[in-house]
């Protein structure tokens, strides 16, 4: 979007793991899409994408590889979020929870908050199958988050800042998206993982504790995937029982307001 506004030529190196709606949206804005793997497979090819993007930019005049996993501007861009949260909540934040992909959103917000206040807990959420917080590596369908096997954990992931790292499976993350949508809000898959973890922790928080869950992904880009029953069923991700469990957590939350 910024490239279109400023007249830059923008190329995105992508794979078929990305939601089709995301790819169509970028193309509509004038982006050239370069597929690192163009055989129709849904493999998450983070390392290959970054390697190709770096190779494409190397030696080219007026060409920049943004390298979001190691670009400090990624985290700095979230400093205003920290100030907004601090002001809106009068510095009363007990827990900050968010997805960990590049680490920019959670660690950028959390790092700046430490300059404004102390005594809060930072919880990072990644998909099951991601390797940032250890555990076995395997494929996952949540996009825009996590670190797949073979990829390097970016410099922006600040393990000294993150007090606890947890994993949420695709079924739970996507069931949360679908349940939350029925309340009138569309959130994306990675956000579903964050909200699911936040909802399950609410009852364990000390009374009066404020938890802030960072929702960095809207659901409008997932009509063909998370919100498509056929797509979900083909991948054994559709779980009405899990959706009902999330519905119950949301109902409990509303009652306790």
C-alpha cells in the first residue's frame, strides 16, 4: 500500500502457504508476486523466500530488501502502540500477550512499555510446529507467525523480554477466529492463537489484572481458508466442539465484565 502511494515498484516473494486473499490483495495494489515454489504445494518456505529476496536485491541499484525479521524499524514501528496502551489504560497492564513471528509487534510494544512501566508479564504465542520456543517442528497453517524448521529466528525476537513462550494449534486458533466472528469481529489465524491463549488464561489471573492481547491480523483475508468450511474440512481443521468451547469462554467473559 505504501509502495503504491509513493510510486515505488514492489515485489513480494511468496509461497502458496499464504492465504489466497492476501496474495490477491497485494496484486490488486500493483505488487509483482514471485513464487519461490510454484508447484501448488502449501509448504511454508520462509527461509527460501528470504534467501531469494536477498539474492534479487543484491547489486541492484535503488533496490532494498526490507528483511523484516532483522530490520530494527519493524520493532520501532510499534513504539507508538505502547504509548497508546499506556495512556488508554493509565499504566494498568498486568499481562501483554501477542504472536511471535518476526517479533516486531510483541517485542517492539513490550520493549517500549518497559520504559513507561514495570511489573507486567510478556507472553509470546507461536503455532504448534514452530521452533522459537522449542519443541518438535512440523507444518502448520497459521500464516504470518511462527518460525518453521529451517528458518532462522530473527534478531527482533527478544527472549530476555518474553517471560513465557507458548504454542497454540491450528485447530484452536482457527476455531477461535470463527467463534469471535460470530460476535461481530473478524480476526486472522495468528490473532486467533493469541486470543485463544488469552481466553484460557483469564480465569487464572489475579482479580483486577488487565491483560492486553495484541491482534495484528484482520480476518478479511481468510475467507477462502479459515472461514471456508470446505477448506477447513479437507485439512482436518474443522472442530465444532472447539468452537463451542471458545463460545463458552466468550460468554463467560461477557458475563464477568
